[in-house]
C-alpha cells in the first residue's frame, strides 16, 4: 500500500484504502511539530511538539491556582504561548477535569491538574485532556501526546508544519 498523501506539503486526507479501518473518518497527516490553537482558552496559536512517546498532552502554565465556584472545581492559570516571548500572556480559567500522577521524561512522578479543552488544527477541532505544567525549560510550550491523536492523525516524523507557519512580524528598521 502506498502513502502518496504523505508526499504532499499540505496535510491531506488519506484515500479510502489508507484509512484506519477502526474509524469512519479519515486520518490526517501531521508533522512532528505543528502550530495549533486552543480556542476555549483564548490561545490563538501555540507551537506544539507531536510526541507519540508521550501518553498525555501537556501545556506550559504558570501562576496555577485551583479554586471553587458554585461547587465546581476550577483552575486559573497563565500561558506564554510563544516560546521566548514573555510579553504575550494569556490568562485562562478552566474546569478541573482530573488530577493525575504523570511521570516526566526524567522519570519523576508529579500530580498535575488536568483540564479538557478544544484543540484546533487546520479545519479540525477535537477535545483533548491537557495537564498543566511548567514547561519553561522545554523546547515547546505544548506537547501533544498519543491519546490526543488516537484515531485522528498519523505522524510523519520527518516533516514539520503541515498546517503552515504563522507569518513573522518584521522588526522595525532603526536606521
């Protein structure tokens, strides 16, 4: 079976023979890193590492504060969606979905707050579980694990940005 759709730069739906037989919808091809948005959280774009080795997805968050409102457990936190650009800050509030013990790549287990939110890529939207963690020392502000991709996407590990890149703003010329 040939995967001719993988050869195209823009993500395409797989043809009928190339679909996952366990689903009714075709799978999308995604690169090992992509720009996504989190519309429910007000995050217009965030560069994410697509990591099939990680089970859960994680979002860089800080000033994390859990609180109660009308008997509902909520969490307030802030996000710097663009790496190395701390002037852009998004304040978020979400319902606490769960608290889970998550083992980091270094082997250390910590309890993390889990929220459910909508992820958006190209014309697709789906609900994902996100753990909130300090990822300031990591290369990506968001990690998309295999649970978020299951039965939706195939990862081409040799490609990036199938969904395109945001346009860079030019720095003012001070001459």
